[in-house]
C-alpha cells in the first residue's frame, strides 16, 4: 500500500469534499492528485491553524477508488451535488468546453486566479473507504512510521506492507470520532443548498 501524506492547512469541506456519494479531492494538492493511483492511501495531518496543540492529529484519510479527469467529474451525475448550485462547499466547478479546455464556474471556494493551480493536478480523486476525524481527531501512533514534522508543507510518499496496512485500517476503524467508512454510493443523496446571504469571500479556501 502506497501512502501519500500531507499537512492540511484548511479543512472547510471543499478540499477534500466529504459530501455524498463519496469523499473527493478535486482542488488543491495538485501533486497528490497527479501521483496518487487507485488503491493508494491519502492521509492528512492537521496544520498549525487546524490544530495548534497536536501536530500528529489525523484530520482525514481515504483510499483512492477512482481517478477521473475534470471533464469526467463534471459530466458524471453522481457528483452533481458537488457543483456550486447544489453545495455550500463545492469542488466540482471546472466545466469542460468544446475545445477541450476547462471553464471556471463561479463558486464560494476558489477565485479564478486559483484555477491554474487546481487544473495543474489534472485529475480528481474519489475515495472509498474514507474516514473524517476533523481538527480534534486522533493522534497517529509513531509506530506506524508515517508522522510528519509539524507545520511541514508539501507531501511525503511511503509504502506499507499488507500487514502494516491492515493494522492501520483497523486503527482507523477503531477511532471513536471516525465516520462510517463509505463503502457504497448512495442514489438517495439529497443536495445541499448554499445558505442565503452567505458572503462569497467568507469561505474562499487557500490551499
């Protein structure tokens, strides 16, 4: 099992996007979106602004189950609820054009000038199973050998044996604050709507 770890600066619900049918990473972290393949794990530790007290807190983790282009992501009806008109924290806001390009769609998460950074990642990652622990999640034991220096930016790639991965997966599932691993897509997902009067600049996310 290959593991991609990074320090998450902001956990606002857009990168990653935790909405149904599954957790996705479509904006920010372009290097991880390029490199991570199906069957590999992405794991995010809390940055200093997310959790200033515990540098080894696991905010979220997920196994890549699909790697889509932006066009595939936009056109896939499963992910329509992650578009700006149906989510307060969307990540599906790059619409394919007839000439093969991508058009930024107005949204409350990223400005147009962040488009080049997002699109440079080339792909959108979908995760199942995925675990969301949040800012006050569990501290990853040092015995897993995956910890990162507090405040470090960038990414790190390591490999786990099958036995090590099974132990880590068991640890994820045992944490009291973990969400239920997302093992099946939901066809009954109800779209969420942006609250009226929400200032567009209020939730702009910085990678």
